[in-house]
């Protein structure tokens, strides 16, 4: 590990792109900066002791870890197409043929796509973004073409398939209004496989292009080990904002029942497909946003809860449900320190104590701080 801690990483796109703002910093320094950032944000709202803030959980890989590439497309006056990322605070596209954080097989596919864009193949001008991802097998990739149009234009699907042997499936998303949200609405399959698969805790999880999944698969086993050791076992585990069921399914053998709650339909479908394929008989998926599932959740008596919301943090009804529940243990996996601090303040006021919080280096070389907070109820639960 010492070699990794001391090693420096650089990228030819570092200055123009700016997304990997920790490049050229020793990895050990990156980990410490993320720990300090998390501590600074949390101590603004909570009284914490040094023992509560653990060192950052390092990534097994600090290059070639990212299993998803969301790239923009632009052309100059000479009709040369670029495929890369927006500059920070800009809509200028930085061509990124050597992006070092991408899984190597994904990077290879983006290079092949770039060459194809600049070949005689006919691509519509309305093609503005690509969303490329893989699961545990990096040679089985899914490509989503994002098109700024209301109707599907003619696309060189056969040429893409021929040029990119790792692309096992292609989908199209029509996003006529564009804007900061790259993908809006359904993704229609036009070629091959409709999803990728991730091996996790003895299961093959289906992940469709519209479903969220962590971009760094190497950290999942350690995260699940920490959750499992803290949450223990019992009759019922609630997994709120469960996505495709990643965390609840990983802890399925420790609880008699696991109830996953998710409001995104495609993620619900993925979770149910994985449960069926894996012949899992103790995990149920409730297809509902949290605020519409309150009555059902109040009738349940969980011993433990997993909370994994988006960057906006947990909705107030979710926090109220947790405070009012019978759960004594809570694992909160967060991707934003500010919203985590806000939510932890509510949970602490509601009777929970923060046992430990630890930054998780899901995105090495960037300043992104994700974290895992473990909480225990200090007194009697409101529901007995």
C-alpha cells in the first residue's frame, strides 16, 4: 500500500479538463485531504471527537477504476469532432483520448468512437453525448447515444458495433431540450444487450443504463463488510433509496427479511430481475418513493436501516421514518458531505448517536468526498 500512497498520477488533459483536481498529489495526501474536508463540514453542525472520524477508506485502484464514461461531443470549424468532458464552469468540450481514471477497456472504446466520429460514418449533428458503462466484465459494455432531437434520426449502429467490439448493447435517449441533465426520459434499445451485470456478494446484479450504480466496483466488498459488521443480524433490514438493491442484497444472509425501497422504476425492475435470477427468497422490493411508502414503513419493525440517497440527501419523510422506527442501527452511505451533515443533525436530534464516520475514496484523483456514517440509537425507540 505504501507504493500506492506515495505514487503520483498525471494526465495530459489535467490543465484543460480540471475534473481530476488532485492529480500530482501523493495518494496519501489525497486521502488525508478528504478526511479533513469531511471533518470540517460535519463539525459545523455536530460536536465530534477525533475517534468518531476515521481515516479515509482507500480505493484498491487509483487509476483505471471508473466503470462509466459520460462524455460530450462537439465539432470545430474543420468538422473535427471532440469526445470528452466540459471544462469546469464552461460548455467547452475538452477532448480526452487518454482519460486515465476510466477502466482501460472503456477508454479503448471511447478512442474507437472518436475515430469513428471523424471517419466517413454518418452521425447526426444532434448526437451530443454518449454514456458508456460496464459491469464486472469490462469487455461487456453498454453504450447510450444521447440525441438532442424529438425523433430518432438515422444512426450508424452497424458501424459502431463493428468498430467497438466491447460494446454488447446500444440504446438511444432522445433529449430534445438538452440542459445539464444528460439523460432525460426512456432509453430505447436499438442493438444487442440492454444492460450490464455486476458480481456482488454471490449474485449477478442487473444494471440497466437508467439505473444508478457506484462507479468504483473495487470498494463495494469493503463497504459491505463494514455495514455487515456494524448492523449485525436480525429479523428485518430496511434499505432506503436502494437502487438496484446493491446493499440490501449484500446483507441478505444476516436478516430474515430485507425490504428495499426505491422510486425509480428501472432500478426496481433491475432489482427484481436480480432477485429472481439469484433465487433470493427473503428480499422484497417496494416500488415507491419514500414519501408515498410511509404508511407501509411505519407498520414495519426493522432492527437496522441502510440509507443511500442521491447527492441531495434524504427527504424529510425518510428521516422522520427512521427516527420513528424501531431501528437501533443505521448505516448512511453519502455522496455529499453538506447534505450528510444536515441529515445527521436531524438523526442525532431524533435520538441517534454517530458512532463513526469515514470518507470513502470512490473517485481517486478528484475532490469528490463520499462517506459511510454508522449510527446507533441512544435511548428507547418511539415505537417500542
